């Protein structure tokens, strides 16, 4: 339940400027010079493009990591939320790279 809240809480509730993926994505891509930071493989290492279907916003420190801190009493929910969505914890990655990391398995390379 807390995981759901961390992920889906109205993003602009706590961020003063609001957080819009469509706006943040190109900014993060530019900041990274179009490079996906996931180690290769499974990353195809193609340049990141500004399309929500193929480029996702990834949390460097994961939602689950912050959930643990909330459950351990190290952070309040609001503190965890702010750090989760802080610029320093966000990066643009390929859709596939993000998926692989979250499910903890690597993809079989396409022939
Ligand atoms: Zn990648």
C-alpha cells in the first residue's frame, strides 16, 4: 500500500514546481547527453529519445528501498517521497532497461 502511495501520490503535491514526466523526460535526457546509464548488457545503448513509450523515468534508489526506510522508521513518508522524486534520484532509461531492473532478470538478446 505504501509502495502504491509512493509511486502514485499526486506527483505535484509535494514538489513545489510540480512534476510532469512529459516535461522532465527531455530535461533528464539532455542532462545525460542521451545516454542510458544502465550497464550493458542488456542495455542496447541506443540514444534515448523523448517518447514515453520507449524512454522511462527510473529511480536510482528504488521505491522499495525507500519503502524499507519508511517501515524501519528512518524516514517519514513525506521525506521518502521527496527524496524518491528528487532530481538526484531520477534518470531517463530505456523502457526495457527499467523493466529488467525492476523484475530482476535480464532479457534474452534479440537475434
Ligand atoms: Zn538502456
